[in-house]
């Protein structure tokens, strides 16, 4: 159910029929079952949307089920709402989406700006990789130029400290202690001073 006229159009409610009748039914039984399911779905949609029939301008059957014999008359009689039939109802949803998408506005979300500058903390590890043993500073804790911020164990077994080139405050730790690391990997986000 779509409210048209506002810019952009608004989807008010939606429904679909999941359990269509089996194909091994006779043509008359199948058609009758499709009409019953369609009418039940339309009535349910109207009830859930809390709209009266007088608030709906027209019904437009779409999809391959729109060609079911007797559908137009059943909808007109059963709902009391004008029915708009299309030449190619199978393509209505695809064509509508193609026309609507450019008018629906941008579908992007811009990153929120940071009040403070945040930069990644990364190191060149001797030998290219190591195991991060533990952090020596916690999130929210300030550190000075040259301070050891983390301790690592190289592949050779040697323990090294990772030191800060500039002073700052740890904003967020990205790699926990006990994890393998390699050169250039962002280990934390910091706010430099």
C-alpha cells in the first residue's frame, strides 16, 4: 500500500501471499483458491493499515497472479475499491522500482565528524610479526613521547616494548593482548596531543 503525491511516495503497509495453491489442482480450483487468498490478503492489509476502503483510491494487481481470470471483478465486488489493470502486470514492480529509486533520495550515511582528531597507532615490527603480550596503557589513559604503550614477543622469543612517537591518549584498543600482530596493523586509535 503506497501513499502517492507526497515527495517521495510513502510505503504505508505491505503483504504477500506465501502459500499459493499447488499446481496439480484443476484450473477452476486453482483460480478459485487464488481469488480467495488474494481477497483475504487485501482485507488483512486494509485492517493492519487501519485505513478504511474510502481512504484507498484504487487497487492495482501486479505480478503473474494479476492475470487470474475473475480477479478484477472479485476485487471490485469484494473490496468496493476501483481496480486499475495494467497491460503488463508482471513487470509493474520492476518498472515502478526503477522509476522510484532516483526520486527516493540518497541512500548514503555520512560519517559523523569527530570533535577531536583520532589517528591509528601502528608500528613496524622487527621481523614483520609478533604476539601482542599486553597493553601498558588503557583506554582513556594519557602517555608521553617515548612512553612504552604495549609489549610484544617476537618470533625469536625476544620481548620488545612498542613506544610512542608523540604524546596522546588511547581512545580505543583494536587488538587485544595475546593476539598475533604484524607491521602496519592498526593496534589502537589515539588522540594525539
